[in-house]
């Protein structure tokens, strides 16, 4: 299996010369090689190129897609109205959420309603099923996916994903500092093959952004070390972070946790 990073940026898309290397699309991650079904995490603007690629790979065959949403902040759903498989009648898309943020149906219909978008969510051509997991595990072929509550304004989840003895934890948006939820995350990360972690801020930037719902690369490295994960992937880069700064962050983070990588758009990570 491998992870394909379609979007790695937090908050808002950041096209431009300063982000060419790491990319400017907001979160979307694909788990590849786990069977015929497509498994995607979050629907930031990275899901638009993902959809184009999926249709090309399917070459006219029906697509069976599972999309797991961590929460409904714009940067995690804003690509969905531009996800081409949604407008194909031979797509079957199941969209999942956890019980730790808002109601799934209202959020998705809401963003594709007047005056925000011309095509109502109810009228898309694909067959769409909505599943609110609460804290239950979803089984998709050989893959099991379990929501894990995280500390984030208005609620969000991480997903603990397991298949054939390989486990990764996808925790795109979270802030440290809540003792109960810090312990929950630490436990979920324990022994993971890969920990994809919010690293929006540098430790210096964090002080001015306390309570905004994000953590730092240093805190992510601390969790990775204590949970003895194999690899740490820093994710949800701040819109103000240039390629140059992200390269520096990777260097700094590797001093704290050697197997650290800064997520890069288009990158494939073997599990
Ligand atoms: Zn968020």
C-alpha cells in the first residue's frame, strides 16, 4: 500500500512561485493498493486533480469511492463540488464522517446550495451514500478505518487506518493542550507505521495562534517519538510557509525525530 498526497496545505489554497515544491492544494490523501475500491481522506482542493486522475485510471469503468472527512472546515470540503466523479452516473461514492464534528448531510448540502454554488448536492449524477460513523470502525475491503476524537474548534477526528498489519494515523487538524485528547491521540499513534500529523506552525508562531486548532512540528515530533511510530509526515502546512521554510522545518524536525518528512503534493509514500 502507499499514500498519495493530493493536497497538503492547511487553511486556504496557496498557488504561486513560493509553494511550487511542496504544493498549494488543501488536504486530500489517497490510500492506494488496498484493493479495487478507492479510499480518500478529506476533500480539500487536492481532490480535484485526484478526481481527474481516478477517471483516467478507470478508463470508463464504474468507480467505487470511499471518502472519509475529518471535519467540515472549508479547507477539508471545498474541493468536493469540483470532484468530477460526483457528476458521473457510474460512480458510487460513500462519504463518511465521525461523531466528533457537525452533521454530515447538512454540511455537504449547505456548501453546495444557493448562493454559494449553482449545482445542488442533491442533484449530482453519482450514487452517494452518507455514513456518520460516530466512533465506529468502517470496513472497506481489507482496510479498517476508525475515527479518533481530536482537539479542534467545532470538533474533528483523526482516522486510524489498518490493513494487513500496517497501520497509519491521519491527524490533519489538531491542537495539543487538552490532556484527555492528547492522551487519546498518543495512544492511537502508538506503534503506527506512519503518523500524518498537523504541523501548521513553528513553535515560535504557535504562541500567537493558541486556540486556533493547530499544533507545531515540534509537538508532532514529540508525539512520534513517545508513540514510537516508524515515520512522521508533517502535514497541513501554514499558507504563509514557503518551500524554503518547509525545507528548514524538515531539517529541524529531523533533529527531534529522524524519520520525519514534510508532506509534498504529488508525493507517494510506501507503507
Ligand atoms: Zn480545521
